């Protein structure tokens, strides 16, 4: 009885002085947030979303938060006078897949998708701030270990995954950390646009605990301005379970 009372007194005392008795945060539980922005240089509404994404990533990095951004440039604006050099029909197809998931009747830009489970107008600062804060309170349910090496234009990414991989897909993206373009035609004619984490190559695979992925960089890709982002996603719900980013070097 005395032993029980002593233990109880110790626990009460620790709680009184604010010492947490919770288990420390592990790599497996550290929250992650993946922001996928569907944008276009041909869309006059997109530059504010591009700037907000850059600002968000910069602030998160300064706070040591695991926030990973990807700018997917869609191709359906190209018919209006300016061909976005970063656009790809496969990125449009990915956005249409999200539209089906969210029950939307059409796609639009700028659209942001957070952790594969929430979509909103990409320039909506209040919505992004609220959803991002909520996401960063949720522990990740999987870990993604990532190492990369480059041989010419071939980028080889090796991933080590932990967690329940049933019904999941592994997405791996090669990104340019920043890109600045002078737009000569279309809705943004005469403007200089800057983008963050522009997706230059992308692949989705069925994962195993150790999943190698090879991406081919475009001819103009600068490895000194590049990174690889890998994220594990539930195929049915779209929910992102874990993610990692590794910088490339020249």
C-alpha cells in the first residue's frame, strides 16, 4: 500500500510541474503534410497560389516541420496562347483522378490537395493555414526512408518503407526547387512567374518494403536546384501516410 501511494505521489508531482509522461515522438509518428498544387502559367488566378505555396514551404522549413510541396503544371491551359513548359498531360490526369475522388464535376486551377484528403482553392490562405495546422497535429502512420543517386539524366531513388503497405501506392517525384519564367503570351503575358517545387518527372509504383524507382530528368534539369520527394498514399481514399524529401547535388 505504501509503495502504491509513493508511486501515485511521484506521478502527481511530475504532472504538477508540467513534465509530460507521454512517449517521445518517433520518426514513425512525426506528422507530415504533402501539398499538391495544380497550377498553370496560362492561368491568371494561379500566381497568388504559387506565391502562397513558396511562402508556406519557407516558413515550414524554418520551423523544422515536415511539409512537402509539389507543383503539378496541368496542360489544359496551353490552348489559350501560352504553352507552359512544365505542363504534362499526366499531371492533368492526376488532377482528374482527385476530382473523381472528391466528387467534383470538373477540374480547376489553382487547386491544392492536402495529404490527399482535402481540396481547396490554392490561393485560399485561411483554408491552407487551418488545414495545415490540423494535419501537423496528426501522427504519420508510415515512414518513408529515401536515398538518391544520379547518373547523367537518370535519377535512382531507393526507398525503405515501414507501416501497413496493403492497398497503397508509392509516388516519387523529381522536382526543381525553384523556377522563374518570363511569360510572353496568354493571360499572364508580360509577367515574370516564379514557382516552387515544380514536378519534372513523376512515377507511381506498387510498393514493397524496399522499392527502387528510376526517374529520367528532362534535358534542362539542374541537379543543383533539384530534389526527390517520395510519399506513400492509400489508393482507395487518397490519404497520404508518410513522406520524405532529399536534395540532389551537382
